[in-house]
């Protein structure tokens, strides 16, 4: 949700942005039971940054995942995955589920997470990219929308590989996941989609725009009919820092931290190979004016409790942790902060 919105309560800010889509058969008119709604024709703490937008940027080159047995065909049961920063203490997620259920009753909805930090576009984009390779092909709804109701576009897109459909705000949130599946090859602006619910709230696009469009696509509505055509090259991109090796030092950056305080860095196999880092090696980390010793290990238990380690995480990128502690908190890491790694 943008700035802590609320739904329909005077004197309170408005509520989240998420989206639902209507089935292909409801191009116009009012769906039964909707009442007045109709379906119409570096310095921020780690994990709180929204990321910056850019036409060109460097990327974490994660090792590709193996193809899943069912990942290249449409399933008989339509699948919608759902990620947001809505949390679960309010009704926002449930309302979006309800919209989807009414517009595409057959859909199976998989909640990836609704615990993305408020307004944290970057964390949402990273989580979406990490999760989708393990999801069946289908419609992927993502909502982290700090600029809901402003000038940012609302979009739906199709990827070049597996023809996955992504729906969400055009603020970089969908960028990394789309790139993971061959990039966007078709895109539409859904601001005036025939599948949206009327009247469209200025602050809850999740309910009135994104969820209805996602549901309609899952029900079989063509992407081309869901909105106005967009050049995929004009979609917002997410800028990430870039690791490199210089003079025997691996220069890397803090990208994201999880709930355990483990910190994902922007270095991958290519950087580790160039650097010559091997399992069991002792390292020295330079973080600002601090020097910290650690070890490159396979897993947490290979170092004592409280010890610092570098390891390859489940996304096949380099990460920093403290065994049974929080590296993000105890080392005071901020988003995009530079770390210099040297072999001892």
C-alpha cells in the first residue's frame, strides 16, 4: 500500500494497491453480486530501499534453475501466484482473494508472501524472481506500490520463456522475474482495462485493477484485450549494484536481508571464480571502517555460533551471515553498502 491507506473510512489514509481481473466473458456490465461495482470495458537500512529505476543497469547473474517438469505447459487448473507488502493483519489480501474467486472460481491461488517490507519494491522484485522458477506457469500477481494512484503505470506482461503472465505496478517490481524468463515480449497498460472494477479506488488498485485483471487472464482472457499496448522496452527497470574483482579484492554490495538477518550480496559464481574463493578459506571483510574475519563455508553449522561466514545461498548468489545471529543488524549493513572481501 502506498502511504498507509485505508478502505472506506473517513479521516484515514486509503488502503493498498492490489489487482484482480475479471473473466473473459465479463468485458462489460456488472457481474452478479457486485452491487455498485462493475467490470468495465544507498543509505537506507537494508531491506527498506525501493530500488531505483533505470533503462540500463547491472544485474545479479544467478545460476539458472533447472526446468520444472510442469513449467512449460498450462495446467488444467489455472494458477495465480500472489505477492505483496499488504501483510496479514488487515483485510487487503483476503479482499483480493475474494475478487479472484468471484471472477475466476476455478483458479488456485498460491500466496508467495505478503510480508515484503512496506513500499520495498526491491525486496519484492528479488522475492518474485526467487520464487517463480518453482511455480507452475500461469498468472503472477505482485503488488508493492508506493506510488499507487499517481503517475506510475499499471501493467500486465507476457514473458518470452514459458509465456508467464505478470501483473502489477510498472515500478521495477516485475522486472527481475520477467528477465528470469526471457524478458517481456508483450505488455499492456491496464489502467483502463475492460476487466477493472468500477469505481476504481485511488488507493486500492489491488482490489479494483490488479486482482481483476489477473483473474481475467487466468480465466482465459487474451492479454492483448486486457489493456492498451505498450512497448516492452519502455517498462521500468530495477537498478542493482554490481560486484567486481579488483587488485585481489572482491568488491560486492549488500542487496537484501531476510528475516534471519542473512544478507544477500551481488556476487555470483562468475565473481567467485575470478576471485578464486574456495570452500573453507578464511576471509577478511572490510565494511566501512570495520574489519571482520570470517570463513567461506557451505552452511551455517560449519562455523561456531556467533561466527561470520560467507556462503552460497539458495538463489546461488553469495551471502553473508552470522551463525545464529543477524549479520544485517550486528554488522550494521545498509542497502547498497559496499563490502570488500580479501582472502587471508
